[in-house]
C-alpha cells in the first residue's frame, strides 16, 4: 500500500540509548517491528544522578549499534525505510546532539526524509501507538524527569495545563529511597516498603492542593520526610524496619493524593469541551506505581472517562514512541532537513508559562 510508512526512531535525550522500527498501514494498528533500549544506569550509579558528559559519550558510542540491532531485528534495510525520526529535544544537549548528528548522516547517506521529534510529544502520543486513542485526550506524564498535564488535540497540538514547579515525582521517590537507605531506582523500593506500612502514622503535606490550578510541587515533601526521619533518629537513635515502612507509606500516599486531586481538576477542564470519547492516559515510570495507578483509575471511573496506561516498556523512555511521533508528524506534513537543531529546552506548548529549573535528567521542558 502506497501509504504504508516504515520509520526508524532514534532516542538519546536522557540516559537510555534507543532505536526502533515502527510500521503503520493506515486503518490498521501500528506495528513495532523492533525496539532496542540500552540503559546507562550502571554508568551513572556512583554519581547519584546522570552525568551529562558520561551520558553523551555513551550515546555516541552505542547509538549506531542500537540502530543496527533495531534494523536487523525488524528485518528491514535502510532502503526499506520511509524516513528517520529523531529526538531533537528537550534533554541533555550532548546526548540529543549525538542522536541528531547520526540521524542527519543516515538520512543524507540513504536519501531519506528526516523528522525531528519532541521527546515529550513521543510520550504524549504513545497512547495512539498502543491503543489508537482518538484526540483529544488528557495525558498525565509522570516520570523521573517529567510531570505535566497535557490535553493532546493533535500530533502537534498540546495544551499544557500545569506541572511540577520543582522535582518530578520519580525524583522524589528516588530521593526518598536514598534518605531511607533503599536501593535505586527508588520508586519500586519505596512501593514495596509502603505495602507493609501504615500511611496514617506520619502526616506529610499535600503541596499546592490549597491553591487553585494544576501545578504541583514535590520537593517540600522530600524535606518533610527528611525531618520526620531525623526526628525519629534523634528520639530513638535510629529507624526501625516499621518506621521505614510507615515513612514510605505516608510519602507514597501523599504523592498519590496530590496526583489524584490535580488529575480531578485537569479532567474538569478537559471535559468542559465535551470530547466524544473522553480518556485519561498516563506515561512515565511512576505510572507503574500501583497505588497511584489505582487512584487514577478511580478518578477516571468517577468521571466516566476511559483510563489508558500503555505497557511499562512503552511508558518509559524508548525509540518506538519517537518513530511513532515521527509518523504522526509526517502524515501531518512535517519535514525537517539538515538545518534541524538539537534543543536542550523545547516546550510542547509554546503558549504555556515556562517551566522552572532542571531535573536530574536535564531541562524539564
Ligand atoms: O520514565 P522513566 O523510566 O525515566 C525517566 O524519568 O525518564 O521513570 C523512572 C522513574 C524513576 O524515578 C523511578 O523511581 C520511578 O520512575 N518509578 C516508580 C515506580 N517504578 C519506577 N515510582 C513509583 N513507583 C513505582 N512502582
Ligand atoms: Zn522521557
């Protein structure tokens, strides 16, 4: 079929080096022919965060291997591709540059069109790759680097309602784990401890719930946890196993309640437009948290809205979402050329207020 598109996607904006091949025949479910993700966790483990120079070098060293592997696994040659899609931002600039330079070289050598993709659009359009979700839908992006509400109206139409003004929730989970001597990544470790704890023993704040709007803040929560921990240590000389479980449970419930309440508010705005098939979609590693997921499901059900959570391997950073976002942009008429620039910051919604600060994985937007 003339309109069949087969895209190579390349992703290198954070600490995952990834390449994937996605094929789309109009009217059919998109097919992920391959999706290769090489994490860099071990490379950064000693530094308590992602080191941009180490990340950039690893991307430069591993990207071509990932691309080769993705093409081989898909059984596709460069000549079979319709175009190359690459993350052009936002993110750690050294990594983004590695991907953009490789994509430009491949596109020139193989005479293929090039499509630059916003990493956040990749996450934002994933529910269409996995579930063919119709526009418009409400998207909550919650990961170690991102936290925002978006009304997704089209491949390039994102309305940002609000997001975190400091830490992303995943960052807060990771820092909490560090404060309590739990392993990284912190989210799964804190969740496992919380399952055995009493969420009512410690009263943690629910930041920004007292203010209207959709902005969130998670860094104060981490400070509150630090104070509670230090008070226990001062009182008893250390933490018991149960203290740790209760601290984790209290922290997790506070994050979940903030996300649920802000989602309720964001849904009200989204639903005011009376979308034909209303849906709430989530993406990002924190969407794996069972309490958060359960609470978001409940909020969706209470509002008569479908809840869509793509499989975790597509919720976290990957290149299939970049290939897919490239396909969507391409069908919309978008083309880039050798003037494509790598951008450390690239807000999806240029009309929204700029986001403050940088996360552990680079600029927040
Ligand atoms: O989307 P992701 O893989 O990477 C980026 O941040 O881009 O998300 C990773 C984050 C980490 O901070 C990790 O602690 C968190 O997701 N996470 C969780 C859970 N699983 C992963 N947070 C809470 N509960 C979980 N079960
Ligand atoms: Zn991401």
